[in-house]
């Protein structure tokens, strides 16, 4: 069996964690399968180009930017994704993809896969918002693409979208399989990690390490003028530019970030996928941001309130959850093959 793993885009390094974990999950479920990874960055780049064109005054005046949010916009349809050139028995789309932005980018690629008879399975699926308009949009995509297998990553997605598919599992985030995918070496010193990309880093009382390393999760500039890094922080109104703090870290390697999260004594962050890798490797983490995505913490075994104090996973219980997810994936795939 050949499985296409439809990766997203590592403009946010957390997406790389999800992709790494998804591949490890597939390898556990289907050890004899050929897993072919293809990137979603072409879709992301063309989407950004379409959005950029739609915001330009000249394009709006000429009437050429009116449909810039349509998944069938000509700029999006002009893009080639390598998965369109490969025959496979199954395509797997992982992560927080139950949203208008993701399906807007990936829709034409997914449509072509379905027209060739390739089933699509969503694993570790979750949404960004769950209002009525978003629900209607996701429902229309599932119906148009005949998506019948969904393993969610949080209870909210499970309850909101369970009626759309034939096979549903109340699952966990793909990044919780990172320990199966990669084991970083040990660090030669102690440190904490503070990853705050969405707001100012708070004052931390009782930080245990004398060294604090500060990763940024946006190592790549967005294509076609959409800002990240220093410029994005400026637009968010953050007072301190990134590189004015000590021990700033930006890398183009997912494994570099995993090294930090696997070795930190405590990770404090406003990014879920800074906390989850640390917890997956048995370390402590504390999360500080208000988002529906944080509902996934309700599906994992932690020893306290992750939003108020550093917590750990119950590693034995985590392994049981992972085993159950692998079994569910195996069962779900049998319904479409």
C-alpha cells in the first residue's frame, strides 16, 4: 500500500511537529506501507499570492480581486502539488486543518486526488473556530470531497464534526507521536525555554534555570509580502523586537527545535506546539493563550492545569492513548479501502 502524507507548510515550525508525528503514527499503523511525503507549501504560496492580489487597490478597482478567497481562484488552480502526480491508495491530511484557510489552500489538490479515486483521511483534525459559518464551510468540503474518516485531536472537533463522517475517533494531536519519530541528544547544560510569538513574554517568578532560550516559530518569510518575524511582531504591537532579548533562537530545522523542547527543564509558551513537544518528551510545560485549539489538552493525561502552572504528562497513559489512536487509524482506513 502506498500512502500520501500531505504535509502542510513549515512557515510555522509547529506544523513540522505535526507532520513528523503523523508520519510516525502511520509507520506504527502500517509498517509495510510505502509512505510518500509531499509538501503543501506550493498551495500556501499560491494562496498568499491570491490574497495579496485581492488586497491591492488596482486589482479591486479592475474587478480582478473579487474572488480572491475562493478555493477555485485561478492563481490557486494554476499551482502544481507533487501529490497530484503520484498514484496512491490513500491520502492522509494531518493537523488543525478543519478550517476555511486550510481547505481554501488545499481544496483543488484534494479534489484532484478524489477524482483519481484516492480516499482522504484526516488525522489529528481540529479547527481554529467553530462558529456557524465555519461549520457550514467545513461540512461543504467534507461533502464535496467525500471525506469519511476523521480522527480528531480535541473533544470540540469530535462533537462538532462527528456527524459528517462514516468513521470517527475521539483522538489526540499528531505531535504526541514525536517521541516515536525522533530522539534528540542530551544537552550539556540546563535551560528553560520561553516561546512567546503572540504576545509579550511575561515576568516569570521562580524560573528554575539561569539560562532562558527564546525560540521563534516563524523561521521563514511568508511569500509575496505577508510578514513574519520582526515585521509581524511590530504589526502585533509587541514592544521588544525579537533579537533585542538574550538567547534568541531561529532555525530552519524542525529537529533543532525538538532538541530544545526535549532538553528544557520548563517550557513556557503561548504556542501549543511549543508545549506539546516538551510534554511528549517527559518535560514540564505551561501554556498561556486563549484559543479553542487549547481544548486538545483535555484529551491528554496531565497532572494539573497547564494554563496556571508547569505540568507533566502521565507517560504510561500517553502510551495507551497512542496505542488506541493507532488501532483507530487501522480500523478507519479499512472502511475506505
